[in-house]
């Protein structure tokens, strides 16, 4: 459900920004976002927060971004309401205002220099949070729990046999479940504070440059492994065809640029087991996401979708499921070339 401009304008009043100009920002499918330009010349970002996140998530964002700022890692910071709250809870939903960062967001990367800069910035993020004790006020069940997502896909096949797209989804789902039974083990790994969604569009760059500037959209932060974190990052960064092309392949040059830069920048906090698990994490998370897209091709209840390119949420999700399955298969074929050296 999206908010109208008038509802967003009403929400701004809670932040003392009545009369500010609102410009929609269309990158991103989870939260609804606007650029805010105030009469006094200030510039901010307004977001209507997806209801999958409770208001408690802002306690986590405030605490962790303060730590990141202390360590020199740039992220948007929460701007409190006139009453000092971290967000505004309205009849139309939960809204927040964030500091504005001047940079650019891209939807895909093809440059080894760019992915290396992204990886180095993420390593700085992880180093800044190494040893930081934080108990999350908001948590989600198993965002990177691969067995749970595979089981949910199997349950979806049982529950949704009458769906009109079932015959198209079934062979994809079966291939995902078969691959899932052959995933390489990750082994015991430490858990850390991770970002949780390091796709390409959640990093910002210096305008006209390959230099990664800031990390965005911090709702998904959680305790998890670096194998899950970097697996999700690498499956997004190192697939030049993107999430909506069924021919997705791992670009080995991008992969090596990203992992090399990450290991170099994170060397003092990265364990040998975490380094060795990076390739398996990539294959696992690509397949996990394929399973999630495949289930939602029938459930049609979770992921946002591109209505300009696809006729329905289910259609887009099936394309994305095929894409991530193709990527996972590509990683499996190249396993021997993906070992990350120290």
C-alpha cells in the first residue's frame, strides 16, 4: 500500500517541516521515499516505512549509526520529530526523516573498480561494528535461514496447487529444491552485526565516480554470519545481468575484485573460516533468494514488483526466481575458481 502525497505532507508536520517540497525517489521497492526540500533551504529524505518493520527498528538504527559515525562510516542518520521521537506514527503508517547524502545510486555495476570500492566500504562497516555490543529491539525470524526458506517453498507447492501459474512455477521450484540438497556446508561461523541487504542499490557513490560513499537502508541490520552478508552482496554485485534476467551468470572478474578488496580491508577482523566460507555463502544466498522469489510467485504477498515491465507480482517473481537459480548454478559450476586467498 502506498501513501499519497498529501499523507506524506501531513506526516512532515510532525517533524516541523510543513510546506516542504516533496519529490518521489523511485529507487527501492520496500519503503516509499521522497526527497524533502524545506523553505529554509534544507534537504532531507522522508520515508514511509514498510509495515514489515515495527517502529522499534528505529532504536537499532539510531544506536548503530551513532557507532558508525564515530568510526567514520557514512550512513543516513535519523532526524527526530519536533517532540523528540525517532519516527512519526500516523494513521497512514510510520514515517521517518533521514539526513540527506549527496551522491548517486546505480541499479547495476560492471566495473571492477566500483565493486572493489563497494567491498572496501562494507569491510569498513564490519570493522566499525566489530566488538560492538547491541541487543536488537526489532528482529525478524531467520532472514537468512536457508533451510526454512526451502521448506517454505515446499509447503507453498502443497498449498498453492490451484494457482493459475502453478504449472510454470513447479519445474523451477523442483530445480531449486534439488540444488538445495547439494549446497556446500558453511561450517561453524561467528555471528556479527550485519547490514542484511547489501544489494547494489543500497550503496551510494560519489557522483560521476567509482568511489563508494555511503551505505543506505539500515532496517535489515541483524546478527548473522559474514557468509550470509557477503553472499547476498556478491550475488547482487557480481551478476551484471541483474535480478530480472533468467540468464544470470557470475562474473568472475567482478567476484575476484570484490572479494580481494573485502579481504584486504577486513583482514584484521575476518577469520580464516569466514574467508573460506565466502564462495559457499554466495551460492547459498543466491539459491535462498531464488526459493523466496519462487514461493512468492505463488503467494504474491511479499516482494515489491516492477509493474512497468511485468503484468503481475507473480510473473516478476518467477522471472527473478529463474534468474537467481541460474546464478546459483553458475556459482556451482565455478566452485573451483572461487576460492578466496588470504
